[in-house]
């Protein structure tokens, strides 16, 4: 993972509607950039629904939520529709942005080796700097950690 304190790598990725979203275009707000392995799988669904359920808390903290996965745009749209996800999901099909953030890792599943997103998050401050890094987060603990950090950093 990248380290807190430096500038967050800028990126532009397509959202679930095929519209480009650029991180630097969100300056002035906190940005939670969370990386997850695959849309509509058990852990990723728990994490996304938890973020959905905490949307009022993120809004109150002046924070935007960006979920990043290697899934194609069409799969992200289906995922958002199926679970009523009202935050931004971004398609990073080649894992380039995940690589920049240190979230693209080699995995081993039953002897099959491949690369994919490690469940992790980066909190970017309103000036575009990495404020906090959350490696290997657990889906149901994720939002409490991030919202606690937002409260602490904004104090």
C-alpha cells in the first residue's frame, strides 16, 4: 500500500454509468477510495451495503465514496442496481489504479495464482493528500474504521 502523508495518485476511471470520474476533480472534499476484489460476491456485497448504509455519515463528513474494482462498467451498474448503491463504483479493468495504490496483489486460491485487488482503502484529504491507509480491511469493520478516522482528522 502507499503511505500516508504524500499526494494521492490522480486517476480517471469510468463509473457504473460509463462516465469518467477524476480524483483531483473531487478536491475540497474527503474521498474514500476503497478497493475490492469483485462485484456481487459475498464479502464485497457486505462491504458495499455497509457503505450504502453509512451514506448519511459520509455525507455529514463531506466525504465521497469511490469503490474500485476490476469489473467492467456493465457489471458495476448491475451491482449498484441490485443493492441500491448510491455511491460511485469505478471500473479499473487492468488494475492500473490499484497498482498505483498498492492494492493490486498476487493471490493464491486453491493453487491458482492470479492478480487482483486486495480489500483495502485510502482516505484522501480535501487537498488531495493521502490522510490514512487501511490495508486488508474486513468488510463489516471497514466503515467504522474510516468514519472514526474522518472524525479524528476533521477535529
